[in-house]
């Protein structure tokens, strides 16, 4: 008997060791690109052209950051605009999608099949870029307006179904007890359902925030005012200016040392600047993230 127990413990220990090794390798594979990104951003352009990418910079050089932050006021304005529309979009988007998902999770709602099919249908077909552009600029008149970042795309059918699935897992007796105590649907939704649904709401909020934070196409299509451009588009435009300078120097024949132009290092420095706030936001959602993904996807 003792021999069997010892063998079982050895198997469990071996399994735990293998799982630990597998997750350690996975963590290294995830951390490695970020470390390399930071290392290249702190290297000189000459070092990158001569030695290639290195895990540890030979000599720490901040010229890439100096180039990117050459005009700090513009960067700060872009940061401000991006933070404002990302946070506002996250709050309103999660609230509206939860308000849509709540009646769809209620079996007493007679039209839930029709509404669910309508939402599902919008996932299969899209209007296209040209009709969307005409709608936003000619009818909604949102060009050169910060609302163009917020209003379009507030509702995502995929996230609505995800929240609905989570709501369906909440026992119906909770709502019945609130109704018996004299409450109404608003009381059930805001004081019972939403507090119990923090995992899925936090997960959806994180995805919405990251989607808005990484948005650069909206600025390219609808924004001409320099005060309203997003951070992603501003940094992309800086990168285009560097590429244009390199191309013109080779085409015209201007004697410019291309290795001194912060191209690769500036690209990595921009990535560090953009990814920083998003990495700081993630820990606040981390404890809800896994539970929101798994529990919210149990039911279809």
C-alpha cells in the first residue's frame, strides 16, 4: 500500500515539475520580445546596423527617445486625447453591452431570439469603408470631433453574447428574491447583476480599452485637427517621416549617414512609449481576466 502511495506521489511530483517547466518556458517566450524591444530602444542606430539586435545594449543610447520626444507637447496632447476617448469608450461600451445582454439572458423576454439573430447577422456582413465614411462625415458630421473615436463601434455583438452567457450562469433565484422584496428590473440589474458580473465586465472592458488605445485608422480617416489626433497615429506619422528622410537621401544623393538616423531604435522606442500605459492597466483587470474568459464562454 505504501509503495503505491509513493509511486502516485512521484507521478504527481513529476507532473508538477513538467507543468512548471512548461510554464517557465512559456513565460520566457512571452517576456523575451519585450526585453528585446526595450534593449533595442536603448541602443544606438550604429550598434544595431553593425551588431544587429542584442539582448543587452552595448552602450546605452537615448537618442531614439530624444527624437521621439523632441516635441513633448504634441506627445502629451496625443496622450490626453487617447486616454480620454479610450476610457470614455470603455465605460459606455461595457454599460450599453451589458444593458443589451441582460434582457437577452432572460427567458421571459419574448423577442430575444429575433434580437440575437439581428446581432449575429451584423457579425456576418459589414457596410464597408466607403459607406461608413460617408455616414460618419456626411450624415453624423463627426469628422474633426472627438466623438468619432467614441460613438462608432460602441456595441460589439461578440462581447454582447459573451456577457449574455455569463448572465445566464447567475441563478434566477436572485432576481426573484429582489422582486419579492419590492425591487424592480433596474434594481436587479444595477445592484445585483452588475456586481456579480465583475469578471466578464472587466474582461470586456480590457479588450475595449486596448482596441481603442491601438486605434490609428480613425485619426487617419476623419481627423485633420492636430489637437485631436491619437497617439498611435502620431507615432506612425513620425515613423513615416523617418522613412521619407531615408528614401529622399538615397534618391537625391544627399550625403547623409543613414546609420545615424534613428529608424529601428525609434520604432522600438515608440512601441515602448505606446505599450507602457496599456501594461500598467492590465494588472487591475488580471484577477478577473481568466475567470471572465472561461465562465463567460460556458453557455452559448
